[in-house]
C-alpha cells in the first residue's frame, strides 16, 4: 500500500508529447514525497498514488501550492498540467491533456520509477474541474475524478459526465460568485453516471478559496467575506485525503 509517513516535497519539471495531436507538448510540474525539499530531492520510498490536477482559468499549478503540499505530505504525487493558461483556452485540449498525463504517469516519469504506481485520480478547479470530467470520459487509466467548483466547459462537462462511471467527488462553495453551484457544479454532479459519487457543500465557501491568494481568480470575487481561505483550504484537504485514502487504500 506504500509508505504513509509524512514526507518533504520534491519537484521536477516534465514535458510529454502527444503524437496523436500533431506532437502537442504538455508541460507539467510533478510534486512528490521526498526525503528533502526542492528540485532534485531524493524520492521517498513508494509506491504512491498520483493526482493529476488541472488549474482554473488564467491560473497555473503554482496557484494551489498550499493544497499541493498538503497532498504530498499525505503521501500523494501531484502532477499539475501547465497547458491552456491564457485568456483563450481550449477546454477540449485541456481535458485531453489531463487524460494523456493520467494515462502516461505511472510509466513515463522515469525519474520517479518506483515512487508512483498505476493508481490515478484526475481532478481540477473551475475550468480544470470541468476539464477533468472531459478527461475522465476519455482516460482508460483514471480510477477516480474530482472537482473543486467545476465549471461548465465547451465541449460540455455536463455532457461528458454521462460517460463518467468511476467514483466522483465535487466540493462546492455555497457563496461561489463565479460559477454558481446551481447552474454549474450541481448539473455536472447530477449528470455523472457513477454509482459512487459524493457532494460536499462548503457553507459560505468561495470560488477562489480553493487556490492561494494573489491569482487573477481573486478579481472575480472582490470583497468576499464568507468562509476564510485558510479554513476552506483546510476542509478541502481533509476531505480530499479522506476520500482518496478510502478509494486507494480502503477502510
């Protein structure tokens, strides 16, 4: 089942090439349990499950470092997919990128052979959450899918949800001022075909509280006064680790 001791955070850059899409390059950042901090750190003994994560609109993986570091400390490898960061993203390409990374992760991160295994979760925030449902409908390797305030996408995440049969989790903030739960998170959840799906409502939670402060996301919720960011991230980490531990380790 892998080593579950607390670990430091190692990081490495990783670029995949999807030859089926005209040699599309997919840059990623890999965060892994290590015996010391930083780039080039020695990987901790594994194997550990992998979380492939998609960022929100005009955001990047680095905007979620608090959550990422908490997941690594809980003995997960987190791979952030760093494509579609601009103002005109392709939701389809982002979803296909997430699926491609999930399919390749356990065998293609050469520097982490033995640290990772074939247990894979796909998830994301906002745009990345919606894209995760597109990915889950495409990926042959994903075991579970999750979304933090998942947004409707083009092509439709709601439509893709009909083909998602793996366990699914959505964490929604009731005071989300960017993607209203009733018109975006809830329809994705309702359309998901999985017999094992979970909904978590964060009372007075925000859209941007899943990420660290200082991203462009914050401009969409000026003056937000609901749940604190620290509390929202604390609960999200607790829910995620408990849900993934159950999915990957049982109990």
